[in-house]
């Protein structure tokens, strides 16, 4: 039930249709809850909301997401959220 609620909330916060797929990492957490990375898709789905909140163009934020993405040899690429947030905070 908790994951279903998180999916609904995620869709609402990010202006997604009610049937839009939601990345698993957007609605689950590790045991510590301190994951430093999110999937590239998760970052992309949040980009419009974050750009608006940070008063940035979507293009600028997408470039920052790209530069904060770490390439992986064995799994999917992932966005380092700590690095991304540091870049965003430096723009203040």
C-alpha cells in the first residue's frame, strides 16, 4: 500500500498522467534511505518540477543532469544526486 501511495504522489508532484510508468527507485528506498544516486529516468521525470523550483531553464537542468550522470560498466547509468545538488546550489 505504501508503494501505491508513493506512486500516486510521485505522479501528482511531477504532473504525470495517472497511468504513467514510475521508476522503481522513485518509490522505494534502501535500508538506510540515503541513496546517493537515482536513475536517469527518475531525474528526467522530475526535471520540469525542479527547473521551475530552481528558476532554471529545462535545458540548463538537463545539461546539469547529464554532467552529474555516472556511467556504469555493469548496470544502468545513474545520476549522482549529491553532485547535482551541489551544482544547483552553486548557481544561487
